[in-house]
C-alpha cells in the first residue's frame, strides 16, 4: 500500500467495515490496521487467509466475522460482537455492495429485493445498529460507500444506481438527525475501481478506453486509491464535515 497520512486519533479506535475482506474493503481494512485501529469486518466468503496475512503484514489482527449482510439479524449481532471485543463502534464503513449487471425490462421483484437488500437496506440497518453505541460513546463517524454511477446516469444496472442515490439521500438525513449527538455521516462515491472482480467480469479493453476518455487524471483507480479519503472522513481531520458526498474518481463526474 502507498504510504498515506497518519491520523493519531484513529489509533485504538473501534472500526467496523462491511465487506472488509476483499476488493476495496480489503484495502480499507489494511489502511485502518496500519493506523493502529481495532478493526472488525464482515465478509460472506471465507477471509481467514486474508486475516492471517493482515496480522503478519501489519502486526495488528482484525476480527473477521462471517456474515451475509442481507441477514439483518446477523449483521446487528456482528456489530454487537465487534463492540464487545473492541469497544463501542467509533467508525462504521458501509462498504459491501453488488453491482451485478442487469436490464430494466428483465428485472423482477426478487432481483429488485435482493439488490436493494445488499446495496441499501443493509446500509440503513448497519447505521441503526452502530448509532446507539456511538451516542453512548459521545460521537462517531459513518462512511457510506456510494458510487458515481448514478451521477453519470449509467445504464446497465438501474437497480444498483437507484440504491446509490438512496445512499446519498439517507446520508444527508442521518447527518441532520444525529449531528447533535456528534455523529458525522458522510458518503464516499468512488469511480470505477479496478478490483479483481471488475477486471474479471466487466473491464473490457473498449470500456476501459471509453472510461479513460472521461477521466481528467489519466490513470485507472485501484482499491488503495479509496483508502486515504476514507481515513480522512473517519478521523477528526474532518470533524466539521457531515452530510457530504466525497467523490474519488479521477475527475470523471466533473466532465459530465
């Protein structure tokens, strides 16, 4: 990982990340571990090898909890378990998502419900579960991962982009409601981050070239590019910032 800024207030902080064992989430887990934070993450797939790797490389072992975030009861239980192990959650990163490609006329209710359960419902109830402890602890920071996809008006995954828009709307409402409790709620909208999944399933040479044309900075994003902004939003460096959406996309949305 590229060397990034250190935020002393994150040392020892209790951090909870959804989908923290792969893709962008894995880079976020590593980033917080290197800050000295106490990190717990949930992952649907087996992340034991990644957990061991992080302990070896950072000297700081994350708490790895297996969870399908569409199971809200299990998600809430994992947040409670993390708080018991590390203290009240001070930083929540709602990161897990699924941008499975689909066409509007082929969407049925089951697909709609499945996609919203992953991409929006779990975010809301993750916030709900973490906020109670944050209030008792005197504050905290919630970072909800959205995407520039809905800002661009992209086709190919309309149910997913609908959830993205909902995330930013929810973020603003929660920021207003819980600001008096010193709980900050912000969204982070990455551009096209070339995770292993993206490269394997959707990153054709033609699509990559077209996306590059829209970027101000002519370099495709990697998962590690999202870490610095997330740490900033989690730390006291952004203590006066809430209800906002930070975009990290290489300058795509500025060009329309």
